[in-house]
């Protein structure tokens, strides 16, 4: 793992697990259109033929020296042209470890973040089969501290190992990593978005590939540490 002193504080790496080149090409079009603040560099890493999200993300930690990492799905398109400047502003607080665009202040007993009654953030999303604005409670200040964010986009300024020891598939890598950051003493936050930062063109989500099994793994590992 990279240590903080080895990390390039002027580099942002966009990291994506890819199994559809068409989606990823469009994702890159939006990344390449972002305004890059003077003195900063951007790189992109596409992870193909991965066994799991967690193993792919752990591998990228060893492959890039970028301090700032943007883990995003291949079907996420960043439409806030000033996205990089916005995340750097939030990360000016060294206590903030991770940023997302949608999530919950408290993870519910089910472990499923969107079943919480205290959801925040917004994104254009097509999980119902139709692209529409998914908007939760508004955030009145710079950001809202939360327990869980959706894995569509997860932005970090520190490296912590992703739990590939127990999450060996495609689910619950996101909220588990949030709790790993909180365990390590960092804040996980959702910034105020006047307009959504992202489009998530996911279509109807498949939760038949082990979702409930990993939900039980998540609850077994973390539930005792949650405060409701």
C-alpha cells in the first residue's frame, strides 16, 4: 500500500472496473472534459477481468501514486465540469477521507443504505428503467457527514485496504469501505450539490448475483458497530 508520504498530492486517478468498452468510452469523454486546476494531473485506470470490486481496487492502490482516487462505475458520467476543484475544496479538511454523491446518515438494520429514512444527495439515475433525477434530502452546508455512500462514485484522499477478504463479488464493497474509513477515524461525506454532479446510466440493477449473501456478510462484520 502507498503511504501518505509517497503519494502525489497533485494527481487525481479515475479508477473503473470495465466489462463494456462502449460505456467506458463515454465515461472517459466526461472525465477528459473536466477542468483540471493548474498544477494538477489526471490519470485513468481501467480494470478488466476482475474477480471482484475489492480486489480490483486494492490492485489499483498499488499501481498509482495519486493521492486522490475517484472510484467510479463504467456507466457513470461526471457532468460537473468543476468536479476536481469541488472535491479538492472538500478534501482541504484532512479529517474528510471519502466523498460520495448519494447515501445515508445512518445505515439501517437491513444494511441496505437506501432503506434508511435519512438519505442525502442527488444523481441522475436509471435504476427504474427510466433516466430521472434521484434526489434525497438537501444539504444546507458544505457537506453532510454520513455512514454510507453508494458505490457509483467513491472519492478518497487516503488509501485503506478494501475488504477483499470477505467481499469477493460485486456488492457491499461500498458501504463496507465507508465503515472502514469511519473505523480509521475519517469522515465520510456527501457534499452540497446545487445540481447533480453525475449521471448513472445503470439501468435496472441486478441483485441476483449474491446480493443477499453479501448483505449478511456485511451485517455480521459491521452491524454491532452501528449506532441507530
